[in-house]
C-alpha cells in the first residue's frame, strides 16, 4: 500500500511540489524519516533541473504520484549520520542521483548495476521500503542510505557538480559500456541540452572525435568553440546529413521528444551503434532496413550504478569537466520549467536551494 510520508514519519521538511499535471510547482510541507542506521541526512544546497523532472511533473510517462517533489541531481552537506554509516561524517559534501534503494541481492545489484535492479527505488515519486512515497531534491533535506550517496571532492564546485549526478552518469555509462570511449572513434551527440553538452565533454575527454547533431543552428558556434566539438550538423538540413552518411561509429541520442531515427541510423558506419537516452512520452517508429543493412545496433541505457557514478565523478575531476549552468532561485522554478521546454537554457538550470528555499507557513 502506498502511504503518505506524514502517515509514517514525523520529521518536518519543506520544498516545492507539483500538485497535479498542470506543470505548476508551489511550496509544500512534508515529512521525512529519522536518520536510520545506514542513512546519511544532509542539508540540500543545490539541485539541477533534469528534463525528466519536467516529464514527471507533467505525468508524460503516466506514473507520476502527486504531490510530487522533483529533483535527482542533488548535492549538499551532511548534518547527521546513522550509527552504522562508514563512508561519511558530519560536514562532508555529498551527492545523490536518481536512485535511493535497490534489492542488493539480484544479479544486477551483485554486479554494481543497481540502476537495473527490478526493485530499484527512484529518488522521488516511488514507494520506499516503509511505504512512504519518496521526495526529491527541490527540498531542504534528504535522508538517504549511504550506499546511494556519493562523495563530492573539495575541488569540484557544488553547483556545477549537481548535474553530474544524473546527466553526467547517464552519458558517461553508455560511452563506456558501448565501447564509444576509444580515442579516434567518431561519436555523434544528438540534442545539445543538459545531457548532450556533457556527452560532448565526456566523449572529448575520452579522446573521441565528436559531431553534434542539433535542431538549433544557433548552437553551432558555441558547440565548436566552447564545448570542444569537432563538427556540427543541423539535423533538419538534408544536404548536411547526406554529406555525413556512414561516418559515425556511434551516436548518443539525448533528445527529449519524438524524432525520426532513420536519418541517425544513416549516419552510422557498418556496425555502428545508436544509443537512445532520451525518454519521450510517445513511442518511436522504427524502419528495420537501415538497421539490418550494415549490422547496426540500437541500444538504450539508464543512468549508471553507484560504483560507476563515483568513477564518473573522479573522471570529471581528472579531466576538469564541469556542467555549464544557470543558477536560479527556488521561486524561479516555474519559469525555468517553461524555458527548459523551449530549449532556452545553456545548458542546465541549477536551483540554489541552500540560499533561496524558504519555509512556507
Ligand atoms: P534538455 O536539456 O531539454 O535537452 C534536450 C535537447 O533535445 C534539447 O536541448 C534539443 O537540443 C533537443 N530537442 C528537444 N526537442 C526536440 C525535438 N522536438 N526534436 C529534436 N530535438 C529536440 O533535456 P535533458 O535534461 O538533457 O534530457 C534529455 C532526455 O533524456 C529527456 O527525455 C530526459 O527525460 C532523458 N533522460 C534520460 C536518462 C536516462 O537514464 N536514460 C537520464 C536523464 C534524462 P537541440 O536544440 O540541440 O536540438
Ligand atoms: Zn535526470
Ligand atoms: Zn537488485
């Protein structure tokens, strides 16, 4: 049975929530659990706005539970730890991404792939073990099992690190898993948003040659000059697409809306891989001929396991990878959601929770 947090817990918390699918967030008081034996409790300082938050607020995947407190790119400072916590102490800088629980005994969990555990618990909008619905990082406080908490090194800025917890690991993991991390390979990145701009940075740091494939010609200059991409294709320009047929070893597709896959399959060399990361509310249409001609592979990927998430953060430190962010106040969140929908952000909104979230009466 799904229970409201106030039926289960007594610790007061506050944040902003969507009360229905009308895409309006407003202040919301709720309750969290006490710090359990293996829990880390932390004050939320920054939280990124992922396009998944927007899909969820609008119930585009059909599984949203309201009131819904979004946010799964969360960083903060530890205020309390449970008696069996080993990795963290009070005052540590920590982060939490998309998941807060898994079974710890299935094959995926045993192989550090908690993200593919059938019993994985999402950071928000999912029933926790105690029956309460989880709430995310658009809030003042998080209580999370230490297994799902990562350490944020001192030399990483907290605000620009928050988006690594979802966007960063989501692009890092498939680049590794699908072998698109070898120097000299030609990698395409479709959709230059939050995920896409980090895919460019990680793929470049791995030594690949990166082509951005975008609907926005206005992003070309910056993609080449600031993000370090090697080339840029406007996806609605047939001549440009035609000239690039059969040139890419792999494509990371981060587009948040339904779009044609046929031209993307055409850009791949034989044995090329098209990896879908975006989760539009509507299904794709797939013509199989372009897939079977050239033995191409269509794959997907969802975030990454906890071990790989920490590895991704270490890689970001080593290669000085930072998210390009626009820091906003909590009460700007509805405007930010509108702008995100229009693609008007370079490249991630991050909410300054620590300084701008106020308790509501
Ligand atoms: P975002 O910042 O909004 O970026 C999406 C980009 O897609 C836009 O900047 C735009 O880039 C392109 N785009 C948008 N609408 C389009 C359309 N109708 N046709 C073609 N291109 C379009 O979103 P995000 O936060 O990066 O998230 C992207 C998607 O990944 C979302 O669906 C999100 O739910 C999903 N996601 C999946 C995972 C996972 O584990 N698989 C994790 C996080 C997020 P251009 O202007 O360059 O065309
Ligand atoms: Zn996300
Ligand atoms: Zn499991």
